């Protein structure tokens, strides 16, 4: 079995672009085999296929087996999970593009689940960035570096939340 590893960055609000990229890779004969780490994809090389990839964000794992069975019954193959994102694949027949969500409200709920997780971590980053640094401490440089990193992550989270809120509003307006 021939495999290749690709590195590509997608942000949480770019799930549709990621799905399209995975479909393009399948059309070139690279079929997603595993999600190794965030932004790291392992592909199996084979014949080009007309596959559709879709992602769902799952928070509540109470009935995970039932959740996966629902997708399997609908013809979707579960490929793996990364950071709460579930990756699914199905073969496309003709020109119809399979979807896991049949309406915009359900799709908006996916992003609302994601927002609920992001909001949980925001106070942690706020605590890190607002904690005073003792300049006389031997670890002052380390604390300052942690503060800078925390500020960067907090800003990234805020941008992500804004982009995801925009995506929700866009879906509700259509």
C-alpha cells in the first residue's frame, strides 16, 4: 500500500474548503486514509475517484456508536476524527453532490456546537494574558513569552469565533 503525507492548514471556519480539497485529492488518486495530527493528512494512492468528503463537529459523544451508524446507514464512511471534527466520505453518483445536512438550520447548528467549545477556552486565555508578571522573578522572561503566546491564541480564538458567527449568520440569511 502506497501512502503519502500532506500538510495543509485549514481554520475551523474553512471546513467547506477542506472538504473540497479532500475531494480534489481523491480525483487525483489520493484517498484520505488517516488524520495524523492537526493539518497532517495521510493519503493512500490509488485510482482517481469521484468522492465527496463532509465534516461534522461533534461535542456530545453519549451515543457515538449510534451517531456513526446513522452516517453508515446513509452511505457515508467514517474516516476518523481530529479535534472533535468527524470526517466522512461517500462516492458521488452522477452530478448530484451528497450532503450530510439537508437544511441550513442544521448546518448552522454544527457551527453553534463549535462556538460552544471555543467559548469554554476563552476565559483560560484571558486569565493567562491578564495575569501580572513579577519582573524580579527568575522566570519573568518565560512568563512574558507565555503571555505573548496566550495573547496570540486568544486573538486567534476571537477571530475564529467572529468568522464562525459570520458563517452562522450567512446560513440563516439564505
